[in-house]
């Protein structure tokens, strides 16, 4: 059985923290302190790698960044359900 938003109207107004993770880097503090505007941080991902979609610190999906002249967006390519293997 899958719950739908209509099944739990009380919860549909809750706000969650959503983050899209492009990649990660491990940087020594001394390097961070030297950074200024325009600094570039190399990430551990390739340009075409999917991004992780995190909700309240848990990965719930992956997607691909899409950019046009006016905005950035994320196209969801796969979802991860709680308790799924």
C-alpha cells in the first residue's frame, strides 16, 4: 500500500529541508582560510554524474542538473524509498 498526499492531509503542509548535492570535497582548513571570491573547489564527481537529493539529511532521489538562460533545475531520474534495499 502506498500513501498518497490525499491520505494524510495533515502532513502535506509540513516543511522539510531539501538539498541537492552536486559533489563533495575534502579541503584542509588552511586552504579554506586562503579562499576568496572566485576560488574553485574540485568536487569528487564528473559533470554528467547524477546529483543526490537529500531531504532532512537522507537521500530520497537522484537527478540531473538542467540549466537554461533563466534558471537551474533538477530532473529526477530515480527515487529511493525508505526501507528499500
